[in-house]
C-alpha cells in the first residue's frame, strides 16, 4: 500500500489514518506525526499490531476500532493516554489486556471494549445478559480503578465501591466447550447430592 501524507487527515493535534486496510502501523505516521499527535484514530484498518506507537510520545487519545487486534496487543508506555477505544476487535482475554493496560497507561480514564468477545454484552453474544455485563464492569474497575467511563457508561460511585469489595471475583468465565459446560453442571449436581446425603 502506498504510504503518503495524502492518506492522512490532520486537524490541529488530531491525526486520522482510517480505512486503509493496513495490518501494521505505517512507519511514516510516527516519523511525521508522532511528535505532534495528541489524538490518533486508526479505525477501520486490518491492524494486528500497534508496534509503531512508540513515536507517539504525547498521545492522549487512541481510537483503534474495527481492526484485528487480539490478546497479543502490546502498547508502549503511554503515560498521558486518557482515552482508549478498542471496539470491535478480537480481544478474548480481558485479564491479560487489563493487566497490560494497568502497566502501560497509568492515566487511562475512558476505555471502550464493545464488540469484543472479552466484553460480555449482546453485541457479541446473545447468551450474555446485563448481569454478565455488570460483573465484567466490576472486574474491569477492580483492575483499572482510575476509569471514569467504561464502554458507553459513566462509572458510578456504587460500582467503584463494589469493584473494590468484590471485583477480583467477578471475572466472567465461559467453559471452552459445550462438553465442559455439561461436565461442570453434572459435577455441581453430584456435589449437591453428596452434601444432601451428608445432612
């Protein structure tokens, strides 16, 4: 793909490189715009890596919606980043992502993960409900207590308190196969039967 300034939209400190089907961040973006950009929008590409972000030292907002970013996502340390939207990517392991973000984005206040399997809502899976989504919110807030907004909703004080008290135990876990789910149900029923016999 041709890499040129004509593919980039710049408005003040906002840089957009949208819809160019690139799977890596083009080098020229960092070289030409890294020192200027406060907001970077890389939506609607085919990104699998964000390795070229090291040049964006003063980044405050990063939008990487509708890409192919997965569990191997690696960000450089971005101390001033306060907004990150990763909507509609391929993130499945929420814990790995949150631990990485806690280390690399200490100023993060707004995070959106809608449309990823790791975010259990009805955009991704019809078998998820509001309880699953709320447990996810508690778990995320436990791992990233500085968040003010998560997905499309403001973080409430009651949610912060619940996240501190029980967030570590709120990870939504889904069995890897239907057979495992059935075994888990049978195991739980057997355990309950044994406990009743002991009474």
